[in-house]
């Protein structure tokens, strides 16, 4: 288990993987809140170092917007203020709904839920 709660921004617009990520992340956050499973909705940065990579960021941005997933560009000033050690020469894209979950706590919850059946 990767421990990542994926936003669904990298897969085809009509793919099952996108649909499951978009719906599943909300379900996962709800489950974690309901059963006190530790997680962090920490977001994720995708950084570009040159114009070619910036073009790829734009594709990710456009795709995320087309499927209704929150996404935004981070200004160079904000990037330096929030993460001064991150090198992003061309730009930063932020996926604010990406998160991480404590997989051990989640597995313990699933085990208990299964045993209660």
C-alpha cells in the first residue's frame, strides 16, 4: 500500500481509475474522519524546471480542471515562502486534495471491521 490518497489527476478522463480516485479520495477522507484513522490532506506539488516540463504541467492542470479536481498554480513567491528548499525553476502546480494515510492504522481498522462481520 502506497499510503497516498490520490486526487486522480494523471489518468484518462473517462477511465475507471480516474473515477475511482476522484470518488474514492472523498470516501477515504470521510472514513478516516468517522473512525479516527490518521491521515493528512497535505496536498502535493508537481514542479517544473524548464519550459517543456511547464507544458506538461499545463496538460495536468487542464485535465484536472476538466474532471473537476481542485488544482492551482503556486506563485514563485509563495513557493519560496512555503518551501524554500524546493527548486522549481519554471513553475509549481499544487494538487490540494492529495493526501497520505497511516496505512497501519487503516489495516487495523479493516481487520477489526472484517472480524466484526
